[in-house]
C-alpha cells in the first residue's frame, strides 16, 4: 500500500475540537492525507467562549517543525493561530526557501471576538510570513487589520471586499482568498473572493446560519492545504474545499448518517485515482 500525501498544520489546540489543529486533522483525514502537527498555543475554548490562551515556547515550536520537515515528505503546509511574533518568525525562518506550498490562515481573533494578535504579531506577519505564502485566507476583519484598518469611505459595501483583497494581495505579493463569512450575512450566498495576479474569481455557496459554530476558516484552509498536498492546482483546490466546507456546515452537529454522508461527499471530490 502506497503512503498517502503529507500535510503539516502549524496552529493552536482547541480543546472543543471545532477549530485549530483538531479541525485540521479531521479535514486532512477526510481527504486521505496524513496530517502532521506543530502546536503553537493551547486555547481553552468552546464555540461560545474563550477562557484562556497559553502560547508555547518558540523554541519548542521550532523543534516540532524542524524534526517534521526533516523526517517526512511534507507536500503542503498551513498556518493557523500563531500566538506571538516569535512564533511567526520561527515559522518563516524554517519555511523560507523550502519550496513547499504554504497556506496562511491569519487567525487574529476567535469567532467570539477574543483578540489573539498584537501589533507586533501583525508586523511579523507582514514582514516575515505573508511574502512566503502560496495563498492567504483571511476574512474581511483580518484583511483590514493586516492592511492597518484603513477603508476608503467612498467605497460601497460591495466594493470593500474587492478592494481589500486586491490591496493585500499586492502588498504581500501572493494570492488572497478573502473568505465571505463576515460580508455575506445579509445575502443568501457566502461568497469568497480570490484575487490572484490582478484576476478576480468568486467561489459561492449558500449562506448557512449556525451561530454556535466556529472553526470554519480552519477547516476551509485545511481543505485547501489537503488538496494541494494531493497535487490539485490552486483554483481547483479552492473550489473543492468550498464544496467541502459547505457540506460540513450543512451536516454540522448531526453525528450518525450525516457524518457518513460528509465522508462520502468528501471522497467524491477526489478523482478515482486520488482515492487509491
């Protein structure tokens, strides 16, 4: 039996298993990808509250990432919660020049509003990590924070996401997938905007109102990372991941037949050759 492709997630631990490393591993598993983990932060949380955040020592993060990159044929990497500027610097240093596709999900706050990133973390992202990424997957508030919070007052509500995605992509020099959860609530569609080298592509799915759910951004970026590990090109990886996250939200909190259906639908996103 041939070994599966390998993907590495560098992120925080969510004890409720809806976000962070736990969500990433579940997603990798659905896609037939072997998931590796390097933990940055331990978060005591549920979908409704964050009680405590405990960043791990940067030296420990370095040892985790370093040994995994040496021991496994890592085909793609994603980052989630990087709790300190030192965490960001360690990851950038170890991945620079590696040639491994990197998806950066800049987790700057929780779904409940708890802020994870200081100004120093934002600066480290801008200066060290964003230029290394193959794709950035921020939501609109994260994009605006990475841009310094400035919004052109003459822009309409529809123009703001397009403008923000374009500005961040040009500033970082990498494609930006601006996820639509924060700017689609007044419509019936959750539309994500990919700005890639001046070209705009939209990925839409039905808006699904699940107020107690968190970790959708983690799952989405993990799915993209998993498909990239399988050799799927970027645009197709995003389209497949969009289908997966929509299916996941539709079947959320239903643990029997719907869970089996999610697994089957995830497999159906792979070609017959990829399922082997």
